[in-house]
């Protein structure tokens, strides 16, 4: 990712334009807002497995349709190493967090 894009993301976060729903950490040296490792890893996965290999639309409605499809694949089809190669949906079912018949 280019430095320009990283700076743009940082500015949006610092301006409060996006409400963050996860824990944040700051850099002890520079006091710069940084996202935690889990979020960074998720961003890497989405970049490598969606944005870099799909012909993404440049219109918001079309991109949203593509992202909904990717979200389904990511959560219901794609196994995750951190979940012992289960999908997030299967992990939630197996651990009684959601009902077994949930689709």
C-alpha cells in the first residue's frame, strides 16, 4: 500500500470520520494511532484475497454487492487457520454461540 493511501487512512481515523469498534494502540515513539494486529491481519487478508484478485467496481453500489459476496465467502465458506480450519460460521455453531440450524 502506498504511503499516500496510508496517510489518508490515518487522517480519516484521526479526524473521527469513522467510528472504530475495536481496541486501538498508540505508538510509544510517535504517539501515532495504530490499529491492533488482528485488524491489520484482517486488512491484509481482504487485500490479498479480494482487492488484489477481483476486478472491483469503482461505483459504491456495485462494490457493495461484490463486498457482500466476499463477506459470505469469508465467513461461511473460507476456513480460517486460527479457528482450526473451520469457517467462522461453523466455529460459532460448534461453540453454541448461534443455533446449529442458522444459515
